[in-house]
C-alpha cells in the first residue's frame, strides 16, 4: 500500500523484463502513489516471444535441441589423436566426453567493467552506447513527477552532478580544466546582475558547461541519466521569456571551476549544491511567469532599458499586451486609458518588477492629452516613445445608415485621439531632439460596413507619413502598424457597439467578419503577441532607419 512507499516520498529502481517493469508501474499508479523517481532497466527475454510461441505445438524431446553445426571450413587441418594425453602414469584423469558441436562464440558473462578499472578508477572508458533500446532489447530510463508540482527533477540533477564530481575532481588534466573554465566564462556575457541579457544564449552556454563534466566521467550511463532529465529542454521552455535570474547563477560556474583547479572537494560539493538551489529558484520564478496567460510569447530583454514609453488604450487588448512586452524588455511605462481598469494592468506589471504609471484620461479631448503628457513628464522627465493605440470601430452597417453623431464618434475615437496625443508630446520630443511615435492604424482602410472607421484609419496613415516628414530633422521617427483581425479575450470595456436589434443588423455585422477573414491570406485572426511584436520592434532602436511607413500585420490583408 501507499504506506509501504512512504506515500510517494521514495524513489523506485527496477531491473527486469518489460512486462515486469510495466506491471509495477501500473500497480504503483493505481495505488495513487507518485514516487520522486522511477528508474528502470528493461531487457528482452533470451528468446523472442514469437519464437517461443511457435514451438508450442512441437512434441517434447527427450534430449535438448542441439544447434546446427556450422559449415566446415574448406581444407581443415586434421587433429592428431593422442589417447595417452588423458592419462597420467596409466591412470585416466580426463575421460573423453561427448560435447556439443562448435556453434560460435558465446557472449561473455563479464561486461569488462572490472578490466577497465585499477583500484576502482576507470582507466579505459567503455565505448559510447546509444540511449534507449539497443539491438538486444536493453533499455535504461527514468521518470519523475511533473516539474511544476515536484522538485524531484532538480534533486535528481543535483545528485547526478555530485556523482560526476566524485568521478572527476583531482583527475582532470590542465587542458581539461582549461576547457571547463572556458565554458564557465562563456555564460557570463548573457547575465547582468539579476537580469538575463539573452536567456536563450545563456541556456545554450549553461547546457554546454554542465554536459562537459558528465562527458569527462567517461561514464555513458551517467551522462545518459543526466540527459534523460531533459534539463536543457525544460530551461529553454521556462526561460524563453525570462528576464530575472539569480545574480550568482553565472558566477557560480567560475567558482566551481576554481574549486576543481584547487582540488577542493568539499568546496566544490558545496558550490554545486548551492548552484542547484539557485538554478531551481530561477526556474521556479520563470515558470510562474510563463504560467500567466498574459505573458508575452517573445521577449528581447533590455531592449527598452531606461526608455520612457507612453501606451494609450492600455487597459486591454493590443495596448495591454504592448505594455507587457515593453515592460518585460525594461521600459518605463505610462499607461493611459479612459477606464480605471488600466490600474490593474499597471499593478500586474509592477508585481513582475516593472515600473508602470497608470493615467486615467479621455484622449478624445485636448485636456485629456495634456493631462497624460504632464503626468508622464512629472514622473520621468521626458517621453521617448508614444504608442497611439486608442481606436476601434463602433458601428457596423452600410454607410448610408450612419447618422452624423455616429460618424463623428468614429472619427473622435480612431483619429482625434491620435492627433491630440501626438500634438501633446511632440514639443517635448522636439526639445530633446529625439523620439518615436508609433500609430496603430488598421488593415480596414478598405472594407464594408465601417466606412467612417476606415476613413479615420486612412487619415492615421496620412498623419504618419506627414509627421515623419515634418519632424525628421528633429530626430523623431513616426511609424505605424496596420493590424488585421486580431483574436483577443472578451472585452472588459465596451466600444459602445449596440447589440443587433434585428436579423438585418446581425447580417451586416457578420458580413464584415467574413470579409475580414476572407482578406487574410493566412485565413485566420492574428494574436495579441503578433501585434505587440511588430509595435515593439518599430518603437525600438532596431528600427532606427524606418520612418514614415505603416507596416501591415494582417496575414497578407493589404487593407
């Protein structure tokens, strides 16, 4: 029962044929026990099952089957009989006995492991073996609980590394230690303090450092057991968007090498154990961030370090995702929206260690744009980037069905907000002789049942080109994106679109949806991450030679 397995706080090791291993695995699983580790070695039976079954109907023989003798060698030399050789002083010591015909060499009972060692130290390493099943059906493996719910993988990794230490410390030559140090130092450029500069590159360099020690043990099974943990793959998945790491993660590598160079076993053991704990802390924090559905899919750490970025329409949708992306890349954020829900986005970002100032304002008014700019400058002293994201179609129907009030509402929402916000920040950018404005336009400059919205976004495109030309001499870039249909969570803030009052109004709305999907060569909506990636790129120094243009992000929909 579970009590005999300490309620799962135990590792299980099995060695036997596959049916036995699977039977034990099933029994443990059905008992509701999840051990910290399940290690196994499977080996095939002496005869394949098919061969054993094929003789089921054969009559029993009184003598064991003898193997067929091999074909005689051509022109064999004859052996001379020597009857007297079996006797000493006339007494037979070695009587003649019937023997089986020669059927080829038998496999050695000893795998040669002892012959490779002198005083238990490996002198001649075994040849490399492939992981997984071999020709004779042998398989070695291990399983652990999900890394999200258990520390078993981290503990197994630490135990294996301590084992590798015992096999290598004091036995590595100067060239091997020099290679070890080179790999340790190769992880340093990708970390600054407690921040990843390039998490993916760090993962690659870190994996090479740890693999090296196992390779030096010349123990293929130990290396195979380490690789079976999938540490590198788990790190690539968890750290893909990570920005934080323990500040000693990279420097630990160099200190471990120093302990090896000094032959200090105790210090090396302590450093490896401490490093394993710090690595676990880094992974756990990264996994916690990755588990949030709002986490950006891709991040370039440090790209917006010390850059003041104002994002409008930041309470939801594209604006909120742009804020998350730029925050994860080091930006100092000012988040604007007419809804107080923008404060929740700011709280989320601050909880992740990013700086974010929420500002509730109505950018359809000049007073709202002035208030936003004043708050940003009061807090950070400048505005480096403005992302004009406020906008969105309100009504969906033929143009002749729009009233004067509805037309003005579309223009105020999707054009005037961009005009006012740009007008408010430009004096500060001109004074600083640098700045970037990114206008979020739309691929819907051509389309049905939203003509006022299309006109507003067409005007945003014209504004982008004209502002870029007028303010280039002041070091200011003005660019835009044109999103197509974008998949997003249900809106928490209504655009003000009235519910369809009848079948005709619903048909008008459905027709615009069909036209949007039909215009995309990729036949789907985009994602918030895809839109945020394009905006963040254009806002960054990576796009320093791009201005006056609008980038379609619409799956091939040219608008």
